C-alpha cells in the first residue's frame, strides 16, 4: 500500500472510509514525518501532536459510527495566521508573544466541523507580509525542493511558505493558507503543489489575523486540484460575523475538476508577457496554451492594460490597510510588552521590539500614504487605479471564461537572494497581485520543471464566484502536465 | 515626493515605532526607494474614476440588536501583559 | 437686546457651535453583540471585537442605524441613503483597535435644523451640519494607582451619534437652549436617554468672539462638557478669555481646552507631542451603509410626536398658555402624564393642577414623573371629585398632599378621613341653625346692617362642619336664613 503520507486527500478519504487505514495511523504517520523533517524545513512553528491524536481518535469514532464528516481524519497544517482556540497563534511575529486565542477562526472552525485533524501551525512571513517566508520571527521555512546537484537552501515562497513546504514534503495532506497578493499561489508554485485563492468574500476572514482587509482571502494548498476543491468546499461559506463575507451558495467544487475545458474561451493577456520573463516560464505558458487548445478550449488574445500598475497600487493599498490593522498590537491587552517611561514610550518600544523590518517598512509606508497631504496623491490615486484594474477584468469576462498566465516570474530562489532590495522582492507577485486587487479567484497548478529541476506553476484566473471554471481549467492542466516530480526532501523518501 | 529624515521621524512617531537615530538613513533610503517606484502611478489617467475602496460587497448587512456577546471578562483579560483586578493596566496617563 | 461681552474696546459678539456626542439607546453595541448597560463590572461587557483582538471583525447593529435615522428625521435633516464608515487612527490606551470607526467623509445624516425657545418667549432656528455614527472609546481611570492608569473597555464600541451644529448660537442662553432642545428631541424619540451625569450626552463647545460685522475669528474647542449649566458657563468663561486676549493685542490659538467646573475657567489640554493626523480612510472591513428609502419611510411613519408639534397642539386644541404648553412638553414623560390626566377632563384644569400642586408635591417628596407616588389615574380621579363637587378645591389640595404621602387613591383618602364635601342642604341648614342659635346677638347685629359679619357666619358654619360644607351651598343657605 502507498505510504500514508503519499495519499491525496481524496485517496485518504476512500482509504479511511474503507477502513484500510485509521485516522490515528494516518495522523501518526504525519506526526512522525514532522518529527523527522520539520527540524530541517521549519514548516511548522507549532506542532500539536496531542491535539491531533485526540482529533484523530474522534474521527475514528465518527467513522465507526458512520457519522464522519467529509474531512474526517484528514491531517492538515494550519497557517499560523488563523486563530485556533487554545493553540498559540503567532502570525509569525514576536509581537503576539504567547498569544493563545480563546476563539476559533470561521475557516478552521468549518474544517473542524467536517472532522479535519490539525497537525500544527504552519510557518509564514511575519503578518503574511512577504514572498519568501524569510521574515518569520520563528526562522525561515525551507523549500523541500533542491536545484539539481546543489544543496542551496531555497525559499518556499511566501507568505504561506510553511503551508506549501509542509504539503510538498508530505508533512500534511493539505493546508490552509491566505493570499493577499499571491501568498497562496506563489509558494504553491515554488513548492510544486496546487493552491487556490478564491473570490474575495468566499471564505470568511473572521478569526484570521488581518494584513490588508480588502485583499486578504483564505484558501487551500494541496497536492492535487481535486484536493484543493475538497478543502475549499469545507473552508468556504457565508459567515454573518464578517461584513465582507458573500452570502452565496458553495457549489460542489470537486465535481467541477473533471468537467473539462471543451468550448471554454481562455484569455491570454498580452501584458503578462513582461520584460525579462524567463524563456522557460514563457515556454511553459505556451505549453499550457497548447494543452488547453488540445482539450477543446479556444484561446483568445486579450488586453489587461493596467496590469503594470498593479504592483505599485498594491504597495499603497496593502501597507495603508496594514498600518492601521496592526495598530492594535500595542502591548496593552495581549502579546508582547516592552515597558517604557510613559504610554507612548511603551507603545514605541513594544512595537519596535515586536515587529520585524519588513512589517515596520510597510507600517511606515502605509502611515505615510494615509497622512495629511499625501492621502489623495497616494491612497485615493491607488484606489482609482485599482478600479481600473478591476474594470480591465470586467471587460475581459465579456470575451473569455478564464485567463491563463504564469504563476511566478521565476522558480524558487535561494534564501539569500533578492533580500537587499525590497522592490525586487515585491516583483515576485507581479502575476498574482491583480487577482487580489480585482477580488477574483486565482489558482496555481504545477505544470513543469525548470532547467535546474525546480517546479514551475501556471495560474488560472476566473470570474468572481466562478471557482468551478477555475477548477475545471486547473484540472485540465494537471491532467495534461502529468506533474509527478518529487521534492528532494520529503517524508518516507 | 520624497521623504526627508524629519518626515521619517514624524511618520515613525505617528505609527508608534521607535526608530534609533542610526537607523534613520537606512530607512529613509528604503522608503524613498519604494515611494519612487510607486510614483509611476501618477502616469495613469484617473480623471473621473470612482475610487474602489473595498474588495467585495456593495452594501453592509445589518445584524439584529441583541446581546449575544460579552460576559467573558476573564477571557478578555487572560492575555493581558499587566492587569489589575478586572482592569488592564498601563503607565499613568496624564491628561 | 442681543448678548455681547463688553470689553475695553467695546462690545464683542460671541459665536458658538456645538458638537454633541449622544449615546445611542440600543441593547447591544454598534459593531458587536456586547451589552451597553451602564454601571456593569469593569470589562464584563466586552467582546473580543471591542477589545481589538486579532482577527476580530465589526458587524453593524441595525437598531443603531435606525436610531440615527430617527434622530435625523427629528432634526428635520437629510437622510443620506449612501454613507460610509472610516477609520480615525490614533493611539490611546482606551482605544483598543488603534482606530475609532467613525463616519468622516460621508455621514448618514446631512444638514437639518431645529428651533430653540428662549426666555423672552422668542424662538431661533439653529442649523444642524451633520450627524454621524461612531464608536465610543473605553474608559481610563487615573486615580486608582499612583503610577498606573486602569482601563475598562465596557464603553468601547458603544454607538454614539455625533451631532454637529452650525455656529449659529450667539449667547450662553442660546447654547443652553440648543442643548436643552436637542436633549428633549432625543428623549422624545427614544434614541438617547440624555443622561448627562452618566455621560450619555456630552458636548464639545466651539467658541469664538468677534466685533460686529466681522467674519469668524479663531475658535477654541472646550471638550466634554457634561451639563447644560456648565455649557453656558464654559461659553461665557471662554468668550471672556478670548476677549481679554484680543484686547491685550494677543492671538487666540486654535486649540482644545477643558472647562474647570470648580474654578469656572477653561484651560488648555496638555498639548499633544504630535500634531493630530488621524489618517482617515474607508474602513475596509465595512462595505458602504446603503439604506432603502422604504425603510427610512417606515421609520418616519412610526416616529412619535415631537415636542414642537405637541406644544402647538396643547395651545391650539387645549387652549393652554404657551408657557404651560412648554412646561408640560419639556419631558416626554410629563406630556404623557398630562395627556393621561387630561383625557376626558378639562385640559386647562388638568394643566393647572399638574403645573401647580402636583409639581410642588413631586418637589416636596423628591420624586420625578417616573417615580411619582401619585399616578395619572389617581390625579385624574381627584379632578373628578372636584368636578362632581365631592371635594372643594381646598380639600382637594389636602387630599393630594395625602396622596403624595401615602400613595393611596383619592377616593380612599376621602373615605378614610371623612373628607367628603357635604352637599345635603338639610344637613347644612341644621348646622346653620345651631350656629345662629349660639350667636343670637351677632344675628341681630347682622340683621341691623352689619353686613361684614356674613364672613363670620360662613367661618363658624364651615368650622362646625370641619370644612366639609360645600362653600357655595353654605353661602346660599346662610344668605337665605340670615335674611
């Protein structure tokens, strides 16, 4: 039989239902894998073996009673941005100290409702700000993939680097993640797994530590498109506790995966052929077009003219929102406190000691662009350009059903590369960021390897609340690509 | 628009981030690098474009006026770095 | 005569505008389900939302919006069907989120106006600039520990209406009358309890002075004044301070000040290290507040009668004097009490009794309308006893006093004390006969022309009847018997 950590979620569900494996065994196999590999990969900040074992036992009991939820016994990694009742939640930051939330995020609550087992809290860039998982206060996570013949530690991408690394290295069957500018799709692409950022409002933000409220969206990372669909089906849904949660029905996402692309019109945005796009990525993109055409889709050349302004727009909107979302970390009610001469000094020392450099940079940028005299020139301007970016997509949907782009401009890079220039780091999100600004769903699917043996992903974008078409296109790419390469570091390897 | 040292100091103070004097030049350079790059937005013609504030819904949903929360004094205070009985405590504030 | 302050350079006009913070009457907070009740244990009415915990999100309370709309309608103001919540960013120990959710650019209520009543019987229209919804902050206690401030977040997140007036007031009296009227409207509408001692209503007073015919000069804001009397005192104190400054050749600096109620002066608030820069921007957690016109219409249709309309009705329909109508409509509870008493009775008589002996009685026992030992029903019954001649006016006053003391119904008191007025002519005649027999000499004197003695016989008769003889009958029968 396949090693338990090699199962897909769909496969594990079948094995659990057929009693070929118990939830306890499946969970223990993952806990063993974590014990063996996490010291190296640092994919988890916190591992919760007792909790996982207890949840697995419950799942086994439910399975025995025939009352198992759709995710009964499925071991998952939870990005440490989701508040989990009774389990320390850090957001990858020192400032939260040993904060133990007395409440559960809606998304993790939904997964628990469906019987999932939580192995622990996955590493991330501090407050989800980053594209390399190097800004975590708990140390960088490492990408389990290696360049051929080269042991350089590569980044797993970010901010959901721990989630993607854990799934790729078989330290979880799937993981929750969040995506504000590409934080699901970019690490998924870097680690050779799939990930989807659904439509803004599809998953509740309640109980997720906020970075940029108008852009943040939760979604899954898993090893197959179908597994992503299964997880999203559980995570998604209307939540009256989030005023931006969409009151729309959750369709059977998993059923859409095998739907095929025959008759679909797939847009190829010419503006995504950016300057300096690596020939390998360009070739993979063309390969993806060929696959979809071969499956019966029609390719349509489209224009999204404001694409090149997406990144600078994002770097006004996101820091502006972050600067005020992070004002609550002040050392008064929870988290770290550094004492000072007076209240202001306490605030300044606490926040200086608690936040890392990238978070501070974004808070400062955000504070500046909202300050008197600059608000119109920066913030309002960015909101206007954001409206134009959204309009680009709105117009495209008249012509096409989905859009195909590369997921990232490069494969995973070394931990010490790209660290000197914040702007160079920001460019990692060039293909993913527009989906957050427009609020539309986007998925990254592993589609091939670069010349050094590192995974590359393709991105599928869809209409608002049409994740089903995204899954259909993602499923077609997955079948055509037949991506079966494995990372160098993984459980049972 | 570019920031000078005084502005960086003022913004840091507004954001309640203690910045050591020695770090100001580095921060100033980094922030100016980012702002310089952001500057390209000024090239976009946004005449008459309605700013897009939020990500999703176009109207607030309203909840009913019922007491459904609170009464969790101990949980609210449990994570406090300094508490005095049922209060949070901070260094004395002079008004 | 308009109000001015006499300086050494001549008269100065005072310009006043008020920003009133009124706590919205609701069960739960503006964006959380925690209770709003006053006086609870510290931090016991706090949700994780109110305490600004990670990942917590605001969801708006429909009733708070309805209350703001009702208030806007009561202020004859524009209801904006599209409004928005912004974040006002600043750090303070009792502001857990590090920002206050408020409405900056697009308030739910736009311009309106109210009419105020002044002491000389005149009225004046004061413009309303806007009304918006916002969150209250928590409370800092500075006197509990030598080196620490204590924070209670029970108030954090309670809904407030900030009601901003135009700078239309020109005297302390007008400022007082405006706040009185505003409070009256809020209480009629039931949108704010108007309790200034508990802080449910507080005013920031903007004051400037100028010479006749000038434009506005620099104003100062006197923060958080918590009684109508203090508002009037603060206006005067601040205006005098400004006059002195200008006349000394100095400048008035735009700033926030506090009113020192014991010394009767305003003083500068400790200047903040940072100039305020609130960095307002639309709260990304909250889509716009979009109201249906039909909903606004239904709220409007259900509005209670407001003081102005009620006053006009009392004068027009009941024939009350404008003064009595004003007094009876000041408080919603008084008006309701009055109407209950007046129903089916002489409205003027009811007004006289309420504004006279009833108010005096309340005063004597230290009660309010709400806690009155005399119910409207019992007071009405008392008036009925006067109307059907069971009680004389004088006896009725005694009965009312007894009602205040015992809380008993008037009929019962009349019975217990045997106070029922005697209208039986035979019984009165018998007493008169006795009085005349016992005072035969006085009868002779009267009959020989000493008319003044009539009062003596009335007195003797009433005395013999322990005051219970119907005065009109006693008079009539005495005249007949004495001849």
